């Protein structure tokens, strides 16, 4: 029933788009068929696969680095009041700094390089992960900590059997919100300073010919990929880690 409702909703949306395009009669609002035709042509040339692949690689690298650093920082902030008081303000500043500003500064200070692009995405996403994991670290069950001390668990066993199981729901939540944030920032980073990727392609078709079908086509393909990762991987992972609650 849920799947049928979603399919019906999608059909209504496409029909409304088709009707609006016919009514407008302008190349600035192409019909769905024109966008689909562009996607097929771009795929046949190989540019679509290349640009989507490059962007996915950037998202994967920056996502992994930001998650690893954010989890470590979030645990430290949640477990240490001194660390939380010291780093809370810098974290808030970073959290509220526009992604565009961080991206431009990364390019200015590091140069128009791949390292600067990854750094910009990591700095944008890291505070989001740290804040979510910090809440998890603050809400750790003190009874389990007491049990770990009573059984003289070493640090590695405590992390594996006590800390990680309690943080898993927060880590998955941070991953889901972080992924949706990371790929949008990657597109901005590519638009401003990379020679390939979905963001570069969208900017290219906008500057060269204001090809709206190309802009919508690239956007739809990459959104579909990200939604697929969220539905097929992260949502299932979230159900798994919350199964005992």
C-alpha cells in the first residue's frame, strides 16, 4: 500500500510537470521527455557516468573522514565537561558558518585542489556529526559503566560492548543527516573550483547555454542515487540498530 501510494504520488508529480511545461511552452521549463532524452544522450557519451562517479567518490571520502572525526569529537565532548566547555563555542561558530564561506576560504588557503575540496566538505559536515553523537555520549547508561568497572573491562572491550552499541542509533542518525548535507555541499565545491563532477557539469550547462534540461537531468540522476543509498542502506541500518529498543 505504501509503495503504491508513493508511485501514484510520483505519477501525479510528473503529470503536473508535463502540464506545466506544455502551458509554458518555453525551453526554460522542458518537459520530462526532454530531460529523459538528455540523460540518455549524456549516458551514451559517457559524461554522465564519469561526473556522477567522481562526485560519488568525493562524497564517500569526505563523508568517511567527517564521520570518523565527528564521532571521536562527539564522544569526547559528551564524556568530558571540560572538553565540552572548551570546544562548544568553536563548534557553534563552525556549525553556523555558511558552507559557501568555508568552501571559498578552503580554496583560498589551500588552493584549487582536491584536498581543499574534501577539506571544505569535512569542515561543513563535522560539527553536525559531533553535535548528534555528543547527545548520545551524554545519555550513556551509567549502570552499564558501573558494570564495566565491576568486571574490570579493558578499554577495547568497553568501547566494543558498552560504548558503540549505545551510540549506534545516534551514529546512524548522524550518517543519514550528514549524507544528505554532504552531497549538496560537494556540488557547491565542484561548482566553484573543480574540473569535473555533477556540480561542474551543472555549472557548465548553465554558463554555456542555460540548458535547463541538462541541469534538471543531472540533478535528478544524482538525487536518485542518494535516495537509493539512503533507502537501501541507511534506513535498513537504522532499523537494525534500533531493533532492541
